[in-house]
């Protein structure tokens, strides 16, 4: 190790842990162990891999409270959210524990013999995750990858490595073979880049910013390895005049301020039909000012701090030339606090185009359905979005017109482990979760048997 780095509690701005910073040769040693472990894992009967993943899920569930408490301290997530995240990891593992026995190929009619396809694991899969949802984003990669017979090397973000490290320990406690699921802490430019360049890492899953994701994809292209990218977003929450306005306004803060806006699916643009624009803002204001920001260990807290002092500065920079309509409140004192903020914007404004990744939402008016779709699509991103209308036909038309990977009508839900998740345009490449995710961690081999 070339040393360690310090992990900070963002709610108190105090040091929490010292974590090893892996060197490139240490990453290479980890990959050698992964290659060895993968051979034995892939050779197991499918039912044995399924049982092992169910046991991993059981152990994660049994340690759910500990994982949640750790996430609160490392990421500043409110305890209720952190408990949901820990439970979600166990659910994702359980869901993909059903996959090893379902990864069947095809028998294809051919002349003169028998043609069969096999779904074969890539080998070692490298997973690189960001700091905003450290546990869940990791599980979306490692659960289906392991189910499909791969070994996994996981690099958590330097800001939030603690729950990933704990999951690595729990995998061993659950009896997964040594080397099958390894967590490597260190910098993106060393550990992440080595996953991209190492010939024995045969697939990469990257969740993070569009900027770094583009570099990772270019590196994977050079190494001729597949990559899944889950990147940034600037999702629209579209409110039509015929919507249940009370419900739309009451739910809008949660759709953007959840996890302090550090959410790739944050509905950070609210597009409101002009005829109800003033009324909607009147309804939104009390919902925003009532948003409870504070100690993430309190059950009543809805929003914790931002992840770091540097990130708080970046978020604040978006307000320099913005028209602030109203703000909620946040603690003063230690911790990287930022009050929920509502800004009135024009389509070309920076705040309406770029991902803030903080608790700031831009509100923009639109005229009609076509205008709403045009504005919703008027950013580089295409991850998520919501449509509020009482008209079924409008809900169908607009959801088909908006170029985003995950949309919901009269709700803000984006994530269910059994439905596909991922972005269009600058928001990503490929899909995670859903019924097909384990297949995405296999290569198809076709074998012809002459008879
Ligand atoms: P990034 O700065 O892109 O970092 C993401 C991960 O990549 C971290 O582990 C980072 O390591 C690593 N990394 C940095 N440079 C690298 C390099 N050159 N090669 C390989 N890996 C490298 O993103 P972030 O700031 O942590 O996360 C915020 C972004 O993630 C937002 O844009 C957000 O929208 C996006 N996000 C998307 C989703 C989905 S599912 N679409 C989910 C969550 C977040 P270090 O820790 O060392 O920097």
C-alpha cells in the first residue's frame, strides 16, 4: 500500500476512518486472486451458486442495521433511507439468486446436427461506483455478475468506501469463496483505471459522472471490453394543468431533495404548464419550507448534509446567477449543510441544463404538450422523469415522447430491482436490474454438433 486516505463524516466534518489506498500492483494481485476464484465458482452447479447468493443475502439482511448505521455516518443519508438501502441490497441478491438456474441458452434448428447456445460468464467483472448511493449501485452490478458465474472486483468511491468494505467481509462470512468478491479501495485514476486496462477484467460496470464515464468507455473500447455506464441526469418533473396539483406539489420536494439532491434520478427540473404555474408555486413553497433537514441519525430527518465541503461549493456556485424563488432551512455549524432551494429558470440557463447534484430545483413554464416534450428533451441527459396528468392518453403520449430510460406517470418511482434501469443519451449505456441483468454478464457461445 502507498498509504491510506481519511474518510470523513459529512454531518460532523470529522474523520471517521483511515482506509488503504491500493497501488496498481496490489490491484493486479487482487485480479489474479479473482481469476482463480472465478474458475471454481463457474464450475459449481447452478443450484450451489444460487444457494450461496441466498446465504449472502441472508447475512446482509442480518447485518442490515449495522450497514445502515455505517452508511449514515459515511454518507450522511437519513437513517430511514439507509435502512431501505441495506434491505435493498439483500433483495437484489435474493432476486439474482434465482438467475443461475434460469440462464438457459437456445437449441436452434439446423441441418445435419444440433445447434446449441450457452451463456458463459465473462470471467472477472470490474465494478466502479460513486459516493451517492454506495451500497445499492454496487449491488446492481455485483449480484447479477456473481449469479452469472463471474468474479467481482469492486471499487467504491474514496469518499464512501465503508459499506462496500463491510459487504466484502459479509461475503466471506456468508461463505462465498475467497477472492470471488473483493473490494479494492483507492483512487479512480489508479484502481478504476486498472480495471479498465487490465486484460483479465473482461467487463466493466461504471456508475458515476458522464465525464469520467466517457473516459472509462474510451479505455474499454481500446481494450475491447464491454462496459455498462450509469451516468448523470437532469430529469424533468412535468406537471400538466389537468394534474392533481396538490399531490404533484406535495411530492415534488421528495423527488429532488431525496439524498440532498445527490441522486442521478433527481427531478431537478420542474416543468409546469403556464396556466397553473403560479398556483403550483404557491403549493410548492410550504412543501419545501417544511422539508426536514438535519441530523441523519434522527428518524424524522428527511435530508442530511452534502457529501463534502468541495461539493457544497460546487452546488453553491449554481446559485451565483440564479433567480431564487424560495428556500427551506438547514442547520448551521459543522457538517456540509445546504438548504433546499427553488429557482425560477429559463431553458438555456446553466441551472436548467447542468446536473447540480444538490438540493436545488429549477422551475420552468411550458405552454402545451409538444412544448413540454421539447423542454424535457432539451438537455444532454436522459435518465429519469415524471409526468403528472389525469389524462391516460397524455400520460402515454408524453412518456413515449420523452427520451429517458426510466419514467413514471403520477409517481416519482425510478428503482425497482425487478424492472430495468438505465439512461439514454449522456445518461448512460446499457441497463441494470430487471429480469435480464444476469444475461448481460454473459457471453453467448454457439456450438454445433454434427450428427
Ligand atoms: P465520478 O467522479 O465519475 O466517480 C465515480 C467513480 O469513478 C468513483 O469511484 C471514482 O473514484 C471513479 N473514478 C474517478 N476517476 C476515474 C478514472 N479516471 N477511471 C476510473 N474510475 C474513476 O462520479 P461521482 O462524483 O462519484 O458521482 C456522481 C455522479 O454519478 C453524478 O453524475 C451522478 O448522476 C452519477 N450517478 C449515476 C447513477 C446512475 S445509476 N445513473 C447513480 C449514481 C450516481 P474516486 O472515488 O477515486 O474519485
